[in-house]
């Protein structure tokens, strides 16, 4: 008997095993570096699927799930999917770390020769983000009221004259050609924007329209009738 290959044939099974070993060794060296390059709360794990159940070959930022090399791949991290048949990546699904921390998981199978030999898992701790999301939602919450309210900001950079002029431009007619309804509409728009809080605004409106201040106040009364 000879110890060499029979009939000059090569031994592909051994070559494949060596190739798989080499690939996983390279990936194993990259895992901690990938985790460090992303962020502190992102764990990157390489699981060996050649053993059952799969075990951790390499890990970076293991504090996220409190695991280390040699620990088992947790079933909760892969949901209902069968490890031995997983050939498609699973991206960004929710899970829970062994310590109870909510995490966002992406699981990528490493397939060589049609066989899933390992899994690359990216586990992102999202507990703090979920808390921040709740806080932001509460800060942005608006309570419903039966009557719709409006708040307007005064354009403080403009003078009373400039404000009146800017609103008069919408009518595309000289001020002295505006009829009563136009004047009421002008006063209504200025009121809705809070312009009447500005000092001298009534005098400026009266001057530009060529009417008395009493007339401006009368238009204001008409424009705001029925408003609460």
C-alpha cells in the first residue's frame, strides 16, 4: 500500500478544508478591527458553523453581549431560522442580548462550496437609542385641542413701514386704489402675523392707505369679529 494519492488523483476534500481554514483565519483577524472601526456599542462576531451548535471563532466589542471566543452562538440571535439551512443574509432585525439589552442584528452566512461554514454577525446595542427616541417623541408631542391655535413670529428685522409695504405688494395696486374689502384683508393679514404688537404700526397703516387711525381700528374690529 502506498501513502500517496491513488492513480495520480488529488485529494480535494483536504484542499477544501485547508481553504476554509485559511478564509476563516483571515476573517478572524479582521473581526476585532472591524468592530473597533465601527463604534464601541457595535459587536462583530464570527461564528464557526462547522461544529454544532456553532461557536464563536472571533469577536470584537464582546461587552455588548458579554461573550468571548468559544462561547455558543445564541439561538435568540437568529430567531426561527435553521442555522444549517441559512443561505441568505438577515439584515437589521431586532433581538435581545443574553444580558437583556435590545440589539439590532445582521447575520451574514459565509458560504464556501455551497456549504455555510460560518456566520458573520453584527450586533448593535440600541437600548440608549430607543430611550432617546422615546424622549424625543415626548418632547415633540403636541396635545390636541378642539380649537386650532396659531402662533406667529414677528419679522423683527423689518420696520413697520417695510412690513406694510411687503403686504401691499400682494394686492398689485397702489394703496389709494384699494377698496374697503382690500383694506380689511390687509389689516387681517397683518393681525394674523402679530404685526399689531409693533409700535407705530397703526400710524404707518393709516399713512400708507391715506385714512385715519380710527378707520384702521374699525377695519381691525371687522377683521377680527368672531375670533376668540
